[in-house]
């Protein structure tokens, strides 16, 4: 049986292993634009969950893109043609505000875009089609960690 690890000592697992395990279970359930509009839609589900709906602009065309809400998944559906390597512009479908942020993708060297989370954190991703750069900022990360391990413990006991 897997032991529930205290936050202060991670045994033989590195911090990055732990973060990876947690990230795989994370889903954006309430993503918003900087003006507070929900970006979640039930029009489209990906992996059985409401997708993130954004306005996408590329090559003079503007359309809609649906992103998989699970962290680390890069599945999308768009009604405009996107090719691998295309750098898209993403904005809020309600108010049109750009989701571009000041953090740069360290692979493509261009600004990332962000989906804001209700606790003040955000999920950032690279706007290059095919680039798998994602980063996650969670305010109060320790509390999130703790809660997830509690969930795991509950599951083991059941
Ligand atoms: Zn908005
Ligand atoms: Zn990138």
C-alpha cells in the first residue's frame, strides 16, 4: 500500500514527480478571462468534461477553439484550419480580451496565454499548435497538495 506522504518529506520521490502526478489529475473546472467571464462550455465535452471555449485568430481568420480541460492534455477542436507550428491568438469569446500574458514559452520564445482560476491561480499554455508547454500557478499550492493526498487516502480505505 502506498503511504500518504507528509508535505515535509517526499521520501524517494522528487518534487517534480509529485507535481507531475498531481498535475495529471487536475482539470480546469472554472476557467475565466481576466474580466471574469466563464470560459467553460457544455456545448462541447472533451474526455467527458466541459471544454474550455476560446476565440481563436490565425491567418486572418477568427473562429472558435475548444480545449481539453485536463491539465497536460493538448487535444483541441477548432472551426478554423490550424496547422502544426501555427501561432494562434486566443481571446475571451464574451468580451474579446486577449488572454496573452507576460510569461514566455521557453521553447518558442513567445508570450503564453492564461486561463484564470477562481482561487487566484492560473493555467498558462503556449499558443503554438503542437507545442506542449504548460505551466500551472496555484495560489495556496500546499493546501491543494494536502487535499489531493487526503483524497487518495480516502480512496485506499474504501
Ligand atoms: Zn471576457
Ligand atoms: Zn511553445
